[in-house]
């Protein structure tokens, strides 16, 4: 009997920990030239850092690896940097911010009532002691597929999501996979359309 109770307690703790970290949708916008995309086909592609990006950090490499996995899943063959018929240029930006509390932490309420034995007026004071809202982290990624021979873009996608700074998805290892999977879901997507991927 004790073993069953412990198992139920562990299950409840797991369920609560899953509820404690809400996962918001990834906002995705894609643009493409259907004719050019069809012309280049699903050949070889090198995943490289977009020009103007500051260095190849380990963090950026995680996002580039996630993009490469998605492209291979779609039927492309990964090529070394500088090689391949296509190049996928990756740019990532992460920013943290502290949301401000909306309204005052103090609220006042008044009420009045009448009855058979007279009337009365009451006042209540409410205090919000929950502290400041949790810190948030926003991750944005842009990937541009270019025909290497002509240097013309054939597809471009942008994705972003925001989570609490203490959420697992705020960590690069998990966040990179989530944003890349959302960006390339239903590839190539409807050009010019912004969707929310859950």
C-alpha cells in the first residue's frame, strides 16, 4: 500500500512540475519564391552564420545544428561550409527583460447595503504581495536559404518565442530545437503568412 501511495505522490509532483513551466507558442513568418525553390530542389545545403552576426559562439552553433537537423529531415543533404548548392544563413538574437507590474499593488473596495434593521457601509483594502512579474527571455531566429550560384534568396523564415527566464526552454539546448522545428514545420509554408506554432 505504501508503494502505491509513493507512486501516486511522484506522479502528482511530475504533473505539477509540468504545469509550472508554461510553454507559449512560437510565432513564425515565412517568405519564399515558389518557382526558385522548386528549381533548386532539395539538394545540398551548408548551414552558415549570417553576415553581420558577431562571431560563431557555442550558443549560435546549437541553433545552426538544430537548423541543419531540420533541413536533413526535409530531404536536404548537409554540406560543409562554403560548399553545397544552397546556403542557409542563420541569425539568432536573445534578449531578457523584466516586465513591469500593471497597476498598483494596493486596491480599495467599498460596499453599501440596506436591510430591515438599518443600513451599512463597508470598505476593504487589498494588498498584492506576489512580488514583481518573473523575468522573461525572448529568442528570435532568422534563416535565409540562398542559391549559392546566383546568391538569390529562395526562402526566408523568422521565428520568435518568449518564456520565463527560469523555464527549461530559456536554455539554448532545448530552445534551439523548439524554434527550429517550429520554423520548418509544414515547409515551405504560406509565403507572407504569420502563424503560431504550438
